[in-house]
C-alpha cells in the first residue's frame, strides 16, 4: 500500500489562503473572456434574445400599416425616417399565441439576405453575456421553437432563448413563397 508524501490538499489550500490573506499573492491576471452582446426581449411571456450585432435599432411602438393580401407572417410596414421597412410577426413565425395587447416594440434587424423589423412585446435588457454562458439548445425544446433557437442562457435567474435570425428570415421567405399575395 503506497502512502502519499508531501502536503495534503487541505494543507495546500490553507497555505494559499494564508498567502492571499497576507498580501503575498502573486500578480492578478485579468483574462478577457469572449462575450456576445444580446438584446433580451419578451414575446408571449417568454424571454428571447438576438445578438446585438444583428439589431440595427429598437423602436418603441411605431405605427404599423397593414398590407392587404400579405401573408400572416408579414404584419405590415413602417416608415423609419422616410424609409419603408417591413415588420414581420415574430409570434406567427414562432407559432406563439396571438395577443390583443396594444402597440409593441419593433426590432429593426440586419440579416444576410434581408433587413426587416420584428414585432416583440418588450425589450428587457441589453447586455454582454460570456460565450461560455451560452448552452446549446436541447432537443427537448418544443417543435415550434427548435428550428429557431440556437442557444440557451440565463439572465436574472430566468432562461433566455437565443434566436437564429437567419433561420427566422429563411422561414419568412419560405412562407411568402408558399403563400403569395
């Protein structure tokens, strides 16, 4: 039976604690962990996020003008400083229950193939989240969210689903192709 020689783990931790407490600690190294800026928002009482780099602007409650004959995924259009922008109904894309509440915020987004607005309920936070805090989306997500949620994270003790903007925009383009006006 082999015996250990040298200090135990408890002895090593006690010595380190004593060194740190007496001011003889080594140099503190500041490590920059990669992080991602997130725009956290609610939709149907759930928390979602988009990467901040994909959000051009947040509009409080713009007037959305309906477009006759448009597919259900297109809520309408808005005027932003004289430019016409489409507004997609994110609830319809994610198959979430409709709301009867009044005007909601719009996130103007910047995708690779499409720049558009997404109707949301409310912006909760703008924050930096360490990349290590982003967990892959589990297979147990509801089927309506699975194609669009890439990561999960936590903010203030509540779960947040990080959406894939490109997947959302591809679904919108697909819905327009299936349901032409």
